[in-house]
C-alpha cells in the first residue's frame, strides 16, 4: 500500500452510503490511515499484514467468509501459507490472481486438531485423502472410477 492513489480506499462514510447493509463498525478510522503518499509497503510488510488478518479471521464465528481485496494482498498473504502442503498445492495457492478472479478455499487450523469446540465446517480435522490441487485430485478420482468399472 502507498504511493499509488489506486491503493488508497475511500472514507468509510462514503462506503456506508454506498453499501448501507454492510457493518463497518470494526474499522477504526474513517480515513485510510495505512496509505502513505510517499512510502510503499514492502512485500514482507504486506505478508505480515496479511498474516495479522488471517489471525483475526480465526477469531470469527462464521463458517463461510467472503474476502474481497487486492490480488497483491492475497498473493503475499497466501504465499506465507502452505509450507507443509504438497508442492503442487503450494504452487497453486501462490499463483497470482487475475482481475476479478474468484477462488474458493478451505483453510484449516491444524492447531485445532482433535478439538470438539470448533465453530467451522472443518474444525482442524484434516480432510482425508491426498493434499493435491483440485484438477489433479479430480483426475485421480476419474481414473479410480474407470479402474473400478463405475464409468
């Protein structure tokens, strides 16, 4: 963030007028206090801000959350994740986003493994099966179906 005017958000009061059904109460300042006219965030600073956001996300009770943001923020945030994933998964989550691209992800908090007090669909329980990108997993499922005579 910073330097480029396109990275600066409008005032919250402008957004409240445009989107009256949205709750902006958690935003502390009406004006964009993070944007600086003469200083650009480093990639590492963007990733650190993204990790702070992810840590905040874990505190939410909602089961499904839509995140709308800049592709660079998502790229640097997601690049900090997946170090324990299959390399193809890591490559997939670290791809740059196209303009207006929509991706659906399930993010699992492995520290919750074995916990019975989760409020999410995936309470830290690691989904069974291979940790592969969806297109590769789909191909394996199709091959298994063909081999078992189901298709």
